[in-house]
C-alpha cells in the first residue's frame, strides 16, 4: 500500500499491506486512505534516492577528511624532518668551527634554538587548529594523543592560554633571554653606531653581518640612509619605478624600467650557473626567503657574503673584531652604508640583482661579548628574565582577550551568552550554510534576530581582523622592529608578543571558551541531562581546549547553555533571589532530594546568599524532598517545621546544598537555547533545567 500523503514509512506500508490482504479488520484503519499494491518491495521514491545519495556523499567526505588529516600530519613531519637535520648540521658546524669566536658560537646556537622552536610551535598551533576543524575518529587522532601527553613532558598543561603561549613565552624565550642577557651581552646596531664606541669597548666584541635596511623602510628614518642633498628626489625615482615599467610593455626587463625611470644602478650576478644545482637552488631560495619573509634583501654590505644558507638564517662563516675595521681600506668601503637593493630578475640558477648607485642604506651588525657582572647582579638579572617571561605570557594573553571573544564563566547569564556564542565559527558558518543569514530571511522572532545580527557581526569582524593583521605584518611590523629594537633579545620579545598575540586573537575569535578552560587548559564543570545514562540522569564532562574545539555543533550548544545555568560567585553575592532546581539526585543531612526539585536561594541584603561551609542554603517548596532513615525515629515530611521569609512565601525546608548540584531555573533561559537551535535548523532535544 502507498499512503496518499506519502507520510508513512515503508516498513509500516508493508505491515498495512499484510493487514489489508488478510482482511484483518479489528485494527482502526481507514481503508479509503489506502490502495492495494503487490507485496513486493516498492521502488524508492526520488526523494529517498536523493537522501540516500547525500548520506553516501557525507560518509565519503568523512573518509576524505580523515585521510586529509593523515596527509597533513605526514606533510608536517616531511617538512620538519629536513629542517631539523639542517639545524643539527648547523649546530655541529658552529661547535667545531675554528674560525668563529666562542661568543659568536653561543649566540648563533641560542638564536637557532629560539627561532627553530618558534617556528615549530607555530606549526604545531596551526596544525592543531586545522586538525580540530577537519575532525577524525579518536583512535586515529594523533593530535589528540600529542596534547594528552603527561610524561616525560607534561604537554597537556601547554594547552592553557592557547597551546603555544606557555612553551614559547616561559620556556623557549626564557632560555634565549638567559643566554643573551646573563651569559652574553649582545646588540644589533648600524656600522656607524658601532664605530662610535671607544677602543676599549671595541676590543672585546666579535661581530658578524645581520641585515641591510631596505630602502622602503629607510626612507622615513634619516638615520637609516646616507644623507645627501638629493635624497628626496632619489627616493622619488625609486617610488616611480612601477609607473615607469608600464612604458616598457609586458615582459620587459627590469633594466628597461630602471632606465625609463632614470635610476642610476649597478648589476650583480649572484648565482650565475649553466644549470640548476643544489648550491644555486639554496642561494635562490635563501634570497626569496629573506626578501619576502624576513624583508632583508640581498646586500653588498661588508660581511654579507659570509652568511651560510642554514635554517637559522644568521649563521656566519666568519666573524670580525671592531678594532680591525678601517674605513680607508677598500674591504670596508660598504661597512656603514651600502647601495640599496632595487630588484632582481632571471631564473633561479642564473639570477641578476640590481642596486641603486644613489641611495645607500644602513648595514646592521650583531656584536657580542661575555657579560662581566657580579653574582648578585646576575641573580637580579635572572629574576628579571623570569618575570619578563611571565609578563610576555600576560601581555600576549591580554591582546587575545581584548581582540577575541569574551570568555564564558558561571556568572555569564543567558542573554550575554546569546551575544557571545555567534562568535564561534561553528555557529556562524553553520547559520550561513543552512541559509539563516540571508538578508531576505531575517527572522521575525526577537531572540533569533539577536543571533542573526551576532553571526553577521562575528563574520565581518573576523574578516576585518584578517585584513588588519595582514596590513600590520606587511607594512608596519618590520619598520617598528628595525627602529625600536637594538638586540636579538628585543626582537625575540617583540616577535613573541606580536605573533603569539596574533595567534591567540584568531583562536579566541574563532572559538568560544570558558574562562576555566582557557586559563587552566581544561574545564570539568560541564553536565548533560540524559535519562538512563547514569543513575541520576546526568552525565558529567571534562574538556580541554583541543577536545572542545573538536566538539560537534549541537553538543557544544547544549553544553554551553547548560554551563550558564550554573551558579557563579557574582550571582550568589548579589542581593537578588535566585530560582533554582537540583541537577541530580543528592542527599544532604537527613534529606533525600530528587533531581529537578525546585527552590529559591533567598539572599540577605548586602550579604548575598547564606552559606554553611561551602554549601549554600536553599529554600525548597517540598516537592521532591524526602526524609531518609538517618533522621530521627518516626519523623516524616509533615512534621518538618515550615519556614516563612516574611514576603508571603512559605517553604517546607531550608537545606544547605553544594552549589554544583544546583542550576538556575527559568523558562526564558530554555527559550534562548530553543530559538538558537531553530535558527541553526538543529533537531530539538531535551534541555537541562
């Protein structure tokens, strides 16, 4: 049989067909709504075929996502392995090299340790977020296994404040600052500034080339270029080079653009070779990296050709003493200022670079010597290093807190949660995917309009943050570092604060976390009311940052709303009475209290809730309260004294109870959760009290 309105399932149609054929008329069946068909399996309708195909596609996508995770991790290890080998080779080179001074060796090793750790933890953070977004089965989740480690290193504790902040800010950067501030005394200055030192100060320092300032950065800082009466017009010619290139036509050489702009230049062939070799490839990749990533272009400064192509980026083949520098000698002609790099052209193995003959920018050198202070001074410096590491963690966390989503705690009311929760990308993207964010589908319900506006605001703000971060990194970060940092330690501090703060900002802007979860790395205060799962009908959950990010949308919504029903310290300290229900069955003193028993926390003016130890007094109405066998003989509920609050209300019992056993009651609180699920087209499930 086939239902005329097509609302009856196929199994039921088969059963009804048997009933009809056997003339089994004792059931309440209206024959006029059915028509007889053969008992063979009916062919699926078009809608059923489509639903079945969707299920198959979703399953295939889930398999693809799991494979993507495996490929992603394999790729990460493929990238990390050669980098690690390169770092180890470089360390061995520095340790056994007889040309470099000991201070230079220690400084290069410390700098390598800091930079390698920085990029490693950044990669771990990015892979962690990507892994949470893609999702996988627990058995194959290697990211989860990594963040669950507690021995030999307590990796799980690193999740607090955003995965990478603690290991980078406290441990890695702290070690780097210890070496550069207590063991050594180092600095980065231009050649002109180093030559201003006295002969005594020059004698103990070993130096090597670090970078030459690009002309775009030097233009706005007179101390970073060689002053000339025509410097304004020279910089103007460089700025107009892109305009002049349009006259040469597409595919024209750079020399044509330079000639068209009337720029005086010189040409250098750095990687001239008939074919691509490993050495020329390393040279080319190194040049591209320092030009576009480090923003330190190819240079003709003294010592620039003595830098090895290692992952540490600052590995000199030789160092020099400041006492040997003599500007009258041709070898030191470009020690203070050198021709500015304009651009390059050609293949990777046969590339030419162009330098300006008129614009000369500053050459920077790193110099180090042994720190010679007393034991007391070193102890004070050590305490400053430790305090500085903690300050970096605090500052980076504050940046993420100010620019990211607000943290949720037990004092957060449901109206505040309704404004915060759209900031989670799982909410906003799900609303966008299901069509709830189309402007012509703006909901009529007031609560859904709050979610509608919140999702649009969150997505727009996230896009603005991406654009602002890109602009700051591209145009402002490098000039600020060059102008206001005078050592590798300064640059390490700025890098950690800026980039870790940036990572935390986007992590906090993409996910909603509880305050305890963010500050401690894990929150065990979640409950879920599921009948039959446990004796009291409540399941308790504990989530760390990574597992919370992997959580599916529907469960995350239920848990967060349930979390706000908890009683916070600020709520208990206020003067406003709170209507509560018990979360689960519990026993307090001589009373057995059923789950869902209603009561009120009656406050004293200016004092808040009344406590007995850690328990808060609740005035129960009598429903769900039973005196157990621990009470006096013959006692029953009717013999209990009634308590009046003086406002016309009466309660059966005034019982101290643990606040974790209580949840706020209120129909409007549940309605916010219901409307969010309707807004996201989620199935309606039973919610907690």
